[in-house]
C-alpha cells in the first residue's frame, strides 16, 4: 500500500482516513511524489503520460460538462485512495479541485451542508469558488444517499 505523507503539499486526510492530494496544474510540482492515479478537472485533456489519470471536462468557474462523469471519477478516486496515491487537480487548484474534494469529503462521511466549510478548513480557505459549485455539491450529495 502506498500513500501520501500527511505533510506533503496539498494533502488532505478525509474523515475515513484516506489521503488525497489536491493541487493545481499551474503550480510547481516540487518534491511531491508522482500520483498513482489522478483526476483532472479541466476544459481540455492535459495529456499526462507519466501516470494513469481520468480527465473530466470542467471549464474554469463552471460546472462539469457531464455531472455523471465527474461523480464516476470521484467514486473511482475515493476507492483507489484506500491503497494508492490519488491526486485531484484543476488549473489553479482552488475552485474545481476544492469542489471535488468537498464531494469526496461527503463520500467520506461529512454532512453535505458542512462540506464547503470542511474543505476550506482542511484544504484551502477559498476552495469552492462559486455559488453554482456549492449548489452542485448539495445536488451530488443527495444522489449519493
């Protein structure tokens, strides 16, 4: 089993103990180890050749083009994080990444109405940037029940 170190940049510990790294592709990778699986929320496929990934079309400041694709990718990320280094990223690493991490928090036991507050406290103060993203978290959470 491989995982992130809790002190690796961007790593959050979900309530169920899974570690997931949130980041932005425009940020320098630094010393962070390579993920074993990644989910990229971007307007275009990043065409990463170094590790397996899933790309979900999600333009900046918007919602995923296909919500089901995003939820499926997040379910896979959550499952794989039990035994692999999983990374979630968008361009800047705040809005779309924060929204995805909030949904992962709900999958891990955080009540939907506390997910935005949780991700802001545990990942980034400005995570989840738009009202539509907050509403999407609530919509997804209701479909997870």
